[in-house]
């Protein structure tokens, strides 16, 4: 595992840059543990101060230090993205692999549900959920809702792969050797679809974080728990740009862009690395057949 | 070429002695593809009443053109059917299956007992027989560990010892399939199939994707391994050269039925069935200048096979009776069976 990471660092510039960006973001999130201020406290520092040594990212109009506030915000945002990604990956893997391998009525039923989810417009549904749930709309609830809505595209992708894997000789060999369906899917088919899953995990995190930020900026989530989106929401509420408090919006946006780019580059490099052929080519080895 | 007859490489059975029950006995096996699309039912009789047996330490060949039902027959014999393929009649008995029942009546637990240890399968196409994203070691663990027993170092020692038999070193275990050459990959699949020293190995076109030089190598190796492990081998390929080189007995399949069965040499020297005659005559010979006689027509559509003998529309010796009745596979000589009214004493 360490050797893999070392190789990636040496041979894959996309991974290097992506890892550095994501490392910065994660480091930022980790710093929240050392914050001198509680995340929900307001007016703990003088408001509207520009970036300085005492307050590297300045302070907000609500008397919060942007830097420390941002550590909490990015931690919540990142956790949100990871939770949605993991939950929706489990769903899409289970459904995609099973539908593709089993075929027949299992496939038809699962894909009918799948296509329904693909056809549903997500944003109005999420807004609707907010109006129905109101105060019960915590970020955990939102994460579960997004996970339940976000698996469909990838399940179809995985099903397409599983369809072709189903007729490969090693699947027949596995069936013949007496592997159960579960063993076959987990041991033989799962490793094959993993590159796609890795790549889509990063993309899914981008998607869910992006939607969460959109909802937060518009005020359709629990705006009291600090996320990058709700920070921007509050900045807009205090007309930060008009008031000249640009740092309140600029730093969250910069951090968010760093996170998006980092995830994207990791997705690209992972995808390439997991295929042993392109990995060896990148490492300059003319190995293989 | 190879010689690793260590003490543990002795065949597990005494090959001589009293004649024993055949390893595999297939009787009147019928396997059809049944599909139903938009309410239209279709039935393709890919294997229609096939009987044969495979004896101890024997390489039994099965030849036939494409769509003659060879691969379907293998699937049915290995009890590895998947819908829409169904076995609709006949029995497949194996000596080592308790109670003399057909493989298709055995419970899945009983089948699991048989597989790999008693009966194994070399799949068609070495290119995709191994999972491209799993190291070879993992494929061995996934497919064979449960049957061979032993874990970790003990299992690995057995695998490495067995790989020596096919002249591969243990380094291949850590390779991905794409890092091996076609011949090496085929040897890995042969090692995988024979790892548990099964009584019967079924091989479906084991050398089709290889060039002739590697092919000969692999064929030699199949024979070496077969002799040392003491398995019987059921080999299917359309390549008559392979059959001539390797098999002890040979059966010719046409349109889902066996038309002739004889010791390989007999079949090549004096084929009896008109189809076998044409098949053997079509083989190129050095110095021959006369053009080959071709049969008119094509192989029968197995969804609507011709009545009577399935070869009759193309047969040069066709009689009125061939159009109505189906000839049975009857014994011509002690080891020679033919299904034709025009041959032998079938009155």
C-alpha cells in the first residue's frame, strides 16, 4: 500500500497535485480540532477585519474568524461528501453487479427502479424535502437522501460492465468451481469494476458537495451548522461583497475549488493506476505481453 | 521433454487390472436451448440423443464443425448449463458419483464435492480464462483452494509443485494474466484444471487461440500432465490435426448427434460414415493435386432439423429410408460404432 502511494507520487503528476490539494483541504479540516472558538459562537472577534497576522483570512460581519470558521465548514462538507459517496457506492455496486449478473426479471425490476431515479429531477426534490422536513433537515438526513438519489447513474454503469463480465470464461470457471453468487460478485467482479467505482466516488463527492453547497447558498438546508455553503449563505445575507468584506466569500470559494480540483485529479490518476497496463506504461516499464 | 516423476506424481490408480466401470457414461443425452421471446417459443436441439463413455486414462476426442453441438454437449456433461440451455433427457453418470445417479439429479452439495477434485474444466479461450485484474495466485485461491484444501503456505507449496509439472516457475503466481504470453496463460489454465488431480478433465478447444508451434508444446504438455496425473480427458476441438496428434478414441459429431466413434487411428484410416469420410478426405495431404470434393449445402438448422438422418440432405448415399428414420449408433466392430443405414449390417 505504501509502495503504491510512493509509486503514484513519483510517476503520476496528476496524483501528486491532487494529493497535495486534498491534503491541504484535509489539513484544514483537521485544524478544526485546535480551534480556539466554538463553531456556532458569534461575535467572538471584532467584525469585518481584513486578512492580517492575527486573522489570516480576516473576520466576518458576525464576528467570527474566517479561518477557524472555515476549518469547521470544510470538515462538515468533506464528511458530508464522504458519507454520501460511501452510501451511494454501496447501493450502486450491490444493485449494478446483481442486476448485470443475474439478468432476467431481477435485472428488469432493478433497472426499472434505476431508470426512475435517473429520470427524477433531483434539485426540486431536494428543495421539496427541505420544505417537508424543515427543522428535521439535518446534514445527516440530507446525506441519506442524497445517497438514496445518487446511486442510479453509477449502478447503470456497473451493470453494463457486469453484463460483459458475466459471459467471460473466468465467470464460468468460478461458477463451475462452485463459487456462490456472492463470492463471485465480490471476488471476481468487484475488483474489475473498482477503477470505475474509484473514479465515480470522486465524481460523486464533487456532485454531492456541489449540490449541498447550492442548497446551502440558497438557504435550503440546516444553515446553522457551518458548511462551506452555509458560510457563503451568511456572507450573502450580510451582503459581504457589497460591504467590501470579500474575504468572507473568497476563501470558502478558493478552498472549495481546491477540493473539487483535487478530487478530480485523484479520480483521473486512480483510474489510470488501477489498470495495470497503463500503470506500467507510465512507469516506463515495457513489461507484459 | 519434461520429467518430474517424483514419488507423489505417481498416478493415483493402478492403470492396469480388471476392466472397471468407465469414468464417464453418457446415455441418450438431450440438451435443448429453449427460448421464449414475445410469446414465440423456440427450441434448438443442440444435443439430441448422444451416448458415449470415457474410460480410465483415456483421451477421448470429440470433433465436429461449428454449430454441431460440441460445446453444448460439454456444458451438459459438466452440469454447467445456464438458461436457456436445458437438459431435457438422458443421463450423465460418473463413476465417482454415489448411487449411480445422473449428474443432473445430484444435489448442488454433491456437485460441489465433485467439481475440481473429480471433474474439472479447461475453458475455451485462454485469453479470458483468467481474471485480468486478479493476480494468478488469486485465481488459484478463488477457484481451487476450497477443493484442494490447505491454506497459506501449504496450499502454495502444492500449487508451486504442480506448476513445475507444466514447466512454469512460481513467479507466474505474482503476475497478472496480461503479463504472460498466450502459451504461458494456457499452461496456467491447464495447471489450474489439473491441480486437484481430477479423474476427468473436460477441455473445450484448449489450443484454438495459439499458433501451431505453441500449440504443439501445449498439446505435449496436456498429454504429459494427463499421464502423470492419471486423469481421463474429454477433448473437444474442430481441429482434426489435434485429434490425430493427441486422442486415443475419436467421435464425430454432426447436427447434435454422434455419427461415428472409433479408435482415432481406425477413424482416420477407414472412416465409415459418409460425413466422416468427407471430413477425413478434406484433410490436405502432401503431394496431392486433385481438387477436393465439397459437399453441397450447409450444416442443419438445429431449430428445425431435417427429419430422419440429419445428414441426409447432403449425403451422397442417401436412401428413401434416411428421410424417414433416424439411424442408431450401432456397433460395426468391437470398438467402432457408426450411425448410418448405408454402412454395415443395418438392415
